[in-house]
C-alpha cells in the first residue's frame, strides 16, 4: 500500500505536469491565432484600446515575458509595419 505522503507527492507532480501542459497548449493556440490573423490585427489594436483602455503593446508588456514576449512583439511590429 502506498503511503499518503507518496500519494500527495504523486498527485502534486501530476497536477504540475497537467498545468504546464495546459499553459503550453494555450500559448500554442494563441500564437497560432496571432500569426494566422496578422492581417486583421491592424483593426483589432484600436478596438482593443477602445474596449479595454489599454493598448495591446501595453498588455503584452505587462502580462508576458521571455520568448513568448519576443514573439508577440515581433508579430505586433510586423502588423504595425503593414499598416
């Protein structure tokens, strides 16, 4: 029979793996959507600011970091240069 401590450690580990998997899937889905919809993003940026009172760039700066931040910044620069 498994000890309660081992069971809790196992459950924590499985939960941690599951959360990481969900976050990775969310990032992949959002990244795919951003790349796919680059052409309409020039219309989304002003609508986002009007709706939320904050630019998409400000939101990316405050809510992301690392490689994901770099990717989003590149997408935004591409969209801004297309306008």
